[in-house]
C-alpha cells in the first residue's frame, strides 16, 4: 500500500514540474527592408526568403504584383524563397517622385519590407522643322520667318535665347500635348546677318517648365541672308539727286529740310551681303539731243567712277563737261542671273513720253546706291546762259556759249549759244523749248510787245502762224520759245533772235538734227 502511494506522489511531482515549464515561442523573421527606384512602365522584382506563410500588399494602385491570376494589390504564399514581379504604372504620375509601400504579414505581424520610388514624370519636349520632321536644332530666317513646331508633355515657355533672335509675337509658350507653331528670324544690324552658322557655333534657345525644374536646350542655325539679298546704308536717306563738282572733290545733296548736305572727296557707304560678296555696276548716263541712254561698266572695266570695296567709298574722276552717273551694288545671286546680258536684263524702254527711253527696271532701283550729276557747282545768275530741253522727254539739251563774229556783227551781241535740234520721231513732231534767261523777257512783257523773237531758217523767217514755233509759258510757268521747226527736217542752222524793247539780247544757233 505504501509503495503505491509513493509512486503516485512521484508521478504528481513530475506532472507539477512539467506544468511549470514555458513553451518555446517562434519569432517571425522579416526580410531586410529595401528601397527600389524605378520609372513608370518598368517591371521590378522583389526577392525574399521566409520560414512561414506570408501575405504581401501594395498601398498604391500604380504598383501591382504580377501573378497567375493577373495584376493584384495583394498576394500570399508559403514559406521559402520567392521572387515577386511588380508592374509600375503611370497612374497619378507627378512632376516629383511618388512612393508605394510593400507590406508583409508574418505570423500575425506586419511590416514594410520595400519602398518603391517611382521617378518623377518624364518630361519630354520635341522640335520639328517646317516640313514636320524631327530635328535637334532650330533654324532662324533672315527677312523671312522660319517656322518650327514644338511639342511637349508639359506646359513650357522659351526662357532663354539671344537678343538678336526675333520671335513672332514676342514669345513661345505651349500646353501639354499641344503642337505649337513658332516663327523666328534674325535681328539684322548690318553685320551679324552676313554669315551663316550651324549648331557648332554654340547659339541656343532654351525651353523650360513652369516650375523651372527642367529645361531643354536646342541649337540655333542660320543659313545666312542668301545670295539674292543685299542691304546698304548711304550717306543720306535719299540715294537720288546728288551733285558732284567738276573736279570730283565735292559731293552735295539737298535734304528733306531743304538744307545742303556736303561731303568732301568721297562718299562712304555700308553694304551688307552674304559673306560680303556683291558686285558693283557703274552706269554712265549719256544724253544725246534730249534722249538719255546708258553705258554700263563692270568692276573689271575702266570707268571714271571708282568704288573701293575695302573701305566702301566712292570717288569720281575730274572732268570739264557735265555727265551723269549711277552706281549699283548687286547681290551675287542677282548679278549671276543677269551677267550674260546686263543691259538687256536691267533696262526697259519707257514710252511714257512717246519715245522709247532706256530706263532702269523698277526692281533694279533698289540696288542703286547713288544717282548723281557731275557739273559746275558754282551758282549761276538767273539770267546767265540758256536753258533748253526736249519737248517730249523734258531732258536738258546743253547750250554751249560760242563766238561768231559774223553773227555779232549782224545782231550786235556776243551772247551767242549753240545747241542741236532733236531728231524726228515717227508719229510725233518733237521740238525744243528754250528759256533764254533774259531779265524782263516774260509773258507780261510779251503781251506788251516788249519781249519778242525772230526765228530764221537760213534766209527764211519762220512764222508762228504756220505753227513752226510759238511763245508762251513752259511747264514751270516761265516765258519760253517753243521751236517745232519747219515741216521738213532742218537742212541748215536755225538762228533764234531774242529781243527786249527792240534790242537783241541773246542768240541761239540750232544745228540740224543728226538724222
């Protein structure tokens, strides 16, 4: 009996000891936290090893697990080594880094084991040329605008470009996913536009987002002003109406304020052309019996006009006779086009007067850098000499002072001048208009019978009644004698005798036409 009791006591002690021992606790071991950087559109992998069943979840809809069941925000698995793939979407993409937390649950505990950092929205800006082709540079024009198209996935503006680049409208701005048209050209200054440049020159234009966090830089290119373009600056705004002294030392012109502007020895110009390449033409205007025509000289030919391209100055040789000159500066593209027949390509016949007069084509006038007459600049008395011009063309016919003892003896005056008569014109009856520049020889004194004239063709006196001449005011309302001459061509000189109060004051000897 005692033995049984003792055994029961030992068994009770063992049970009591066993009940006092604590059970062993299994602590969950989470993978070491990691950070994964990526961009929208990427697929990233997450590797881990655990000793028990697990659950994973993503807190961002743009970051999902790729499983056999599809793309999910939550997934689970058993103990072991695993590699999970996540798709990184573009939903909610911002202009800054966005984050997704990947949480793991093990044995009732939850921890973040990975942070997915999705890069900021990738800002793109593309440029297209005028033909719509993608390009890495932007072309600017000369006088014409060159069109460029810009497209970006964000709001942008042109923020930095050279001050000599002109943008139509003053700026370039655009919204996301909108193709914007921009037009650019160079701001000329007489120098920079002369030479072309490519992207290697280093001129750029910069586009940036609103926040200024990102920018895109594109090279600027320029093909130059082109061989068909040329600009120039003359000493004054008006290139016509210049006068040069007979010795070539004085250049003068009356400006818009009726002030005489004078330059000594030469005139200086500023000419702008592609690569400084241009051609000079000299036109000598010759007036024969009131009909103007031109002699044309190139740079290689001897001429009394001289333009120095190095200094861009014009000089004129001395002379004793009145002559007319025109200097032209042509861009090489234009010059090459006309070189085979310069005269035929720059002149046309103007029949406004009834006579075909050689005249510069209108489009060629833009290349005239100076038009001038070289003559005696000394002021003449209002009653000195004699003024004669063609009745149709109105071009002056020079009257030359001559000595003729026979006429002096006959009429008692030494004021004798000589001028040629105009040639005939089919269907017209041209003549000359003569202002003898005699004091008080006016319309009023003619009406009073004081101002008179006699016109002699050899021994025959011409008659107003036969419409061979008449006396009256000219275009400038100055008393003049209009000489039409006999119905047939002159065969010998005509002598016009100008009288005032019965006294002979001046004589004009008119020589016969040339043909």
